[in-house]
C-alpha cells in the first residue's frame, strides 16, 4: 500500500515507534511528487518539555560527512581541488600510516584508505585541533591496501576536512559555512561542542531502567577534530530538507543561485569505490554518500548517523525525485530508523522499491566451521585509550551462527590487551548468500572477507572490519 507523508499509517508508524523505543522527540521531512512535507513530534527535553518543531536543532552526527563531501565538491567545481590527487599534495607534511602515502582525496571520501577508521582522540578545541589530529594518524594500523576495501572510516573523513582547511585557508567550520550553509540558506546549521547557547535544541536522551526516556546532556560533547566526520554538526529538519532538495536538484539553491555544476553534483554519486555492507548491501561509497542497490535497479543515496541520543537518517532516490529526513533525540532511535529504512518500510510504501532479497540458507557444521571464532575491532576513544569491541561466532545446529559479544575468554583478553570493551545482546546471523549474513532481529546485513588463500579473515559488521583471531 502506498502512503503519503501526511497519511494516518505514516503518522501512526512514527508515533508508535517513538513510544516503543522511548524517543522523546522527532521530526520527519519528505520531498515527494514535487512537494515538500514536514512534521514534528514530541518534545525537546522530558525534564522541561517544549514541543519539537521544524526549526528545532538536532545533532546530525555522520550525516555531517555529506557536508564535508559537498564542500569538497564545491572546491572541485572551483578548480581548487582534484579528487584523484594525493592528499600529501594538499596537506604539507602529511604522513599517512605505513603503506598508504599514495592515498587520494577521493579515497578519503569513499572510505577506502585502508587504515584504522575509528580514531576519535581529542586534540583540543582551538583552530589547530584538526591539523594536530591529522599529524598524529601516521602511527595508525593499516588494515587493508589503499583503495581496495570499503570499511567505514571516520578517520579518513577527518583527514578530508583537513584538506578543505589547507585548500581554503579557513577553519573547517568556516569553510563549510561559506561553501554550504550560506549559499543554501541553511541558517539553522552549524557546529556546537556543548548545548550552551543553543536555542530550540533537542537534548539527547538515554533509556532509564523503567524503560522511559531520561535526558542526558553530558553525552552531547564530541571533539572539534571530529567535526568533518560528524562530531559536532547541528541542524534542523527544515535545513536538512533544504540540503536534500539541493542534492536532488540541478545545482542551484532555492533562490536560483548556481551553487554547483550539475556534473559535480551528480559526480558525488558516481565512481563509487568498492562495495560491501553497512547494515544494507552497498554498491560502494561515492563522494561521502553511501550508494545502495534495489531489486528494481534504482540506486538509493543515503547517509545515517549515530551519536548517543541522536540517530538521524537522510535518504535520496534521485530517479524518483524522492527524499526523506528523519531526526530524533532518543538513544534507541536507531531501532525505529532500522524499521523505516533498513527493512525498507519507507522505500516500499513511498516509491515501490525493494531491498535485495535475502533467502535464508542453512549451512552444514563443516561449512560453518570456517567462520567460527573470536573477532575484534580496535577503537581509539576521545581520551586516547585503545579499546576493542569483540564478539565470538559459534555454529548452531540449525545452520546459523550465534554472535555473542564480550566472550569472557581469558586467552583472547590477553591477546587483545587491556581496555578490551565488552558488549551484550547476542544475535543470530543467517546466511543468505556466499559469505553474506543477515541479523533477522534487525534486518542488518554483514559480510565476511577472505584472504588470497580463501581463509576467512574479517567480518564487515556495521561497516567496520572485525579481524578473526587465529591460534
């Protein structure tokens, strides 16, 4: 059944999801059949309830990566930047992790530099924070060869932000303001380290022991040097829908001003890097945008975001002239987002598109054995501590894999070192294609990667690479 943005099934879906997942406030905007629709729900703060409206500020997290990509492409349009040039031709003194010195600007923006992707360490709040951060990545581990493997890479986008700084001579934030916010009329968009001084702000919320939302402003802060990857950007539903309309359009702002050539605008979705999975299957990443396939052959352009208390999503379907923005201030907002987008509720009902099929396959015990084991991914926290997110995969009698986070295995703890992070919530992973699995509880897809000998060495899970531990 097709729905409209103002129809009862749509409103019911959002409101029931907010109740189910303790989401205090949300806002949804849709561009559909030549019209724009916006609707706000709930409150900004359960401790001081004010209604959310279309100008309410939300942190947009990794949707901010598309601001970085858009700013970079404007510089391409101005002939100040060439995406296939090496990064060290733009950033004086740039030293990449071992084996990656040839990395290009495009490879930063399509998540294929190959080095550790989750380095969030804080380098300060002054104008030199991003320069210091980029100078310090040289010692990061290189996980895969440059340009060959997609995995989600916050570190790379931060480096792309530094390229923008050196090309423009401005701070990253000022450059994005001048290149993106001002020409598009996004007056409610910017960067904020704390909630202080922000009016009409939706504060982040956790879920309390009673299952109800609890405001938690302490989770708002993110380091300035992570701004290009989505640390501090804030925006409103109205501004984000303006941004979406620009990307669906012909390179002009709402007032008719030429902001970007049509070739450059469409270039953000072309020449994608290697594909893989990021909750859904990916054709690859373009210039900051994720590109996903559909059964119908129509490409979907999207980006989500994840910070504590904020789980936004922005999707474009250029062939259908359709876009949708979803912002919220509940930590479990990712669950409603998954229902709407990972499971394709929105695509099916608005534009009649469908995710690639995932018919379940049951593997034999011997087939499952090649995937069993401990897996771990390294993260560097804001206070520069190395932690490992880890899980164990074990075969089940029904031909699926059980994924258990935080194995408690003493030998693995020794291998990974101190600070290993443990999680909970086991999952069942069902195969649906060679080396591809789906978590039936969430609809999230992942895939295994093999080395040249055919041995399973990684699981790409939530877009990150988790190394299979041997021995």
